């Protein structure tokens, strides 16, 4: 198992700057590929509620399986998206065939090869998501630019499990 497996203007609770404001404050000092600050990542992980996990797997050794379970255990309302598994369950949640079947969504967490991530990003834009999160190793600069141009916050080459632990977030 790898290390990852184990927009409203105000925050969802009506306080704080919320995701969009935090994301536009500036670039990260740690030179991450997505340029997001710890403040933005923290805002995403504490203010986001509805997450669609594209590429969720029922195979327990896959990182997407572990991350999906982690998100549920943290109190997120997460939906697994995988057309090959539609109708089955992962961690007690029914798998849907497409992002459109998972609406409403705030964040789309993408477990797809970089070459296939753009389609999920475009669908997230079309469906009104606020955040696109591309997992470790998933980088698509063109898709990220389309998402930013549409007003979405983009996270790339990161894992929410790692970020929750790194930032010391105790619960959602």
C-alpha cells in the first residue's frame, strides 16, 4: 500500500475566506506544482463536504480504495465514480457510472492517468464543482488551466490523506 492509501465565497459554515478567496491569495512557498498554499489546502479539506472520487476501486490494495475509505471515515459525503463498477458498493457506498450521477458535488478527486484526467476535469467544470483535486502523479496543466479559467480551485499531484496528516487536521 502506498503512502496515500492507508465555490462559495465564505466558508461552508459562513466564516472565514472560503476556498476561492484562499486560493487566490498567492502562490505556495514550498514550490508545489499546483501553487496552492497550506491555507488553501486547509480550507479545501475543512470546508468541502461533497466529494466524487473518480476512478474509485473495489480492490483493497489500490490507493483509491484506501483514500475513499479515509474520506468517509473523516465525515465527508463521498461518492465513488467508476463506470466499470457501477451498481456495486465500495465501503458501503454505491458506485455510480459518471460524475453526473454523483451531483451535487463540491470537489472531484481524480484517480486517473494524467492523459485521462482532462475529461474528468471538463465534466467537473460542466457540473459546477468548486475544486478539482488530482491525486499523486496526476498532472494535466492544460486541464488545470481550463478549470482555473472557469473559476475552480485546482490541486495537482497531492493526496488528501497526506495533506490531512501533514496539516494536523483532526477531523472534518
